[in-house]
């Protein structure tokens, strides 16, 4: 599953194997081997790939079809029902605004 997801993410984002390899500090041939399923990344490299594409490691490994981190699920888990539905909605809205602002700032840098 990792091989398909890596290749798909790379193509969706119009990233060459060379560009990705430069970004995560591995050789372009290593990316090719990952995509062919002939080699697997170590944990550090897997984390770099997930961070680069802003997806979860679980998504990369095929453990979930949810690409992106959902902070509200983590908050729900840790609060164990301590937040009302209204409070959770406020938290989700705040997170959505923060993520949107962050993405806009990142685009400005490019």
C-alpha cells in the first residue's frame, strides 16, 4: 500500500522523484525503489515523507484512508467527553482557521 500511496501523492502534487529525494535527503533512486516496493523507508524517512505531503503515517502505510490529521479526533480522545458538542465545534472551527491561515502563509513563501 505504501508504494501506491507514495507514487500517488507525488504525482498528485506534481513532484518528481528527484525533487522529493532532495526534500527528504535520500537519493532519487531510493524513491524509485520505494515506489517499486523493493525497499522500505526507515521510521525517520517515513516521518519526513508524511510531513512533506502533510499526511498521516497511517495513511501512507494503508492503515486508514483518511489522509490528513484530524485534530478534533485527538481532542475528543484526550478530553474523554469533558467538552460539550458546542465547545468541540468551536475548537474545530478554530483549528480550521489556523490551518487555513498557515497554508496561506506557506503559499506566500513560495
